[in-house]
C-alpha cells in the first residue's frame, strides 16, 4: 500500500510542502484542472505537473480523475469523438508514467451532500447528507453549491440536462458505460494503465438521476463488462458505506483477490438514519465502519496500490475546500498507516 494525498494543484490552499511533512505519505493524486471536459490533456501539462510534484520528492502515478463527458454517459452521437479524445489522454498519461486513472460515471452530479459545514459535537465541521433535505433541493434553480458539482453549467443548461436524463434508464446508463469501456479498456491495456471507477456517492439515485455503481452486485457487473485487469475499481469506503447492506471488508476481499482494486479511498462515515449520514473522523469508534477490518482486508489481499484518507473534517479552525483540508486528512493518513504498520508486524 502506498499512502497518498489528493492535491488540487497550485490553487489548493494545502501545499506540497505541507503534504510532504505528513509521516508516511509518499505520493500525490492530482489532475489537470484547466482543460475542458472532453478535450485531450496535452502532454506538456502532464509533464509540468509531474515535475512539480517529483521536485518535492513525492511520487505521482495516480490521476483523480479524467472526467467523462456527459455526452458519453448519455450515449449521444458525439461520444465517439469524445471517447477518442479520452483515449488520447490515456496515451499521453502513459507516456509520463501514470499507472492508475480514476473516473466516475455519475450523471451530472459527482459526490453530493446536503450540508458542507455541519457542526459536530466537538466543534469541528463535517459534510453531511440528509435525504429529506436533498429531496427539497432543486438543482435546476442554480442556488445549490455542492462539492462535486460542475458549476460551469448555467441554470438553463442544467435544467435541460436534467430533463434529458429523464429519458435515460439505469439499463441505458449500463449500455453507455459498456460502450465506453469497450473502447477505452484496450487502449488502457496497451498503455499499462489501470482504470478505476469511483462508486456513486451516495450509493443511490439522487434528483431522479440514474446511478449504477452502488453495490457489490453492480461492481461485479462492471468488472465483467470488459474482463480485463485494466477495468477496475476505486474502492471508496465512504461512498459505498452509507448503504448498510454494503459490506466493505467483504467487497475488498472479493474484488481485491481478483486484482481489480486499483485505488483505495479509506474513510469512515456515521449512519445517523435511513439515508442519512455524517462524515466521521477516521477511527472505527467514531463512525459506522470498522476501519481495522477494512485495513485487514486490504492487507490480506496483498493490496499494493495507492490509498488516500479521502476526506476530512475541518478542525482547529481550518477553512478551505469542503472535505479537503490539511489537518484531519493528515490525522486520517496517520491513523491508517498505524493500522497498516501493526498488520505488517503481525504478519511477519
Ligand atoms: C470526492 C471524490 C470524487 C471522485 C470522483 C472520481 O471526494 O472522491 O469527486 O474524485 O468521483 O471521478
């Protein structure tokens, strides 16, 4: 396992120098943020990013994410050209030594929460999801500001897009995902890149949109759409965890022993009601997931890919990008590294 940290580039308040000082964090996960979705990532930009990260003594071989254009998810005729651009980006990433590419296939909205700064008992703030609040939100009014929301849409565009999706069923989305994978996985294989789909967060439909990467059964369907080691998963415990039927250690053992987990997002959540949850500190006792069991499962399957502590709360007065402050994520990384060190010693 290699402990990594997500860095949003020069705009990130958290600096590479700070990340480098977190014990046991050896790698950076990042992306090119200034190329519009659907266009090819120029190799020069990827090289510049890699050099900046490596100059600090940190590794860089994981991208989160190369976003998938909505036309591909919707199966529009324009998808072929967009997919061919996607393949070109994969080839460019490969030339620069990238090994893992995270992406998602969530229509319109990436990860979604109802509050971005809910105050917990200890005075820290966390991201929370309350189903009733989300049901009252109307994304087409444009008054929403969600962490995973592409704010480049105008109100009208968003309204149209949401309307278009009314025609798309879950099976349509599966077909469009299969079409995409059949084109990109052979390219990823040749480029020695492992594709790692990120689960839908939360793992159920929101705003009436279809969502399919939600459970063990569906992840199994995904890896069999194209049976290749390059067609794998980002196992995100905090995304799959809000559904209590998702047994995360079991999923890690199942997909890990098949060699299909290429990236691990490891954080805790606390289920507070039916389809309600809070982002908890990483320790097992603070949330609903057994983090020792999760790390043991990774250890047992010999997981040697990148892991990151994923999100953190805002603590010690820190402000910044929701979920992506320095302090709580650093504590999370240290806690997870502590469990890992114990497992390593015990297995010797
Ligand atoms: C949230 C992230 C997601 C993830 C994308 C992958 O914190 O894990 O936004 O990067 O879903 O495409």
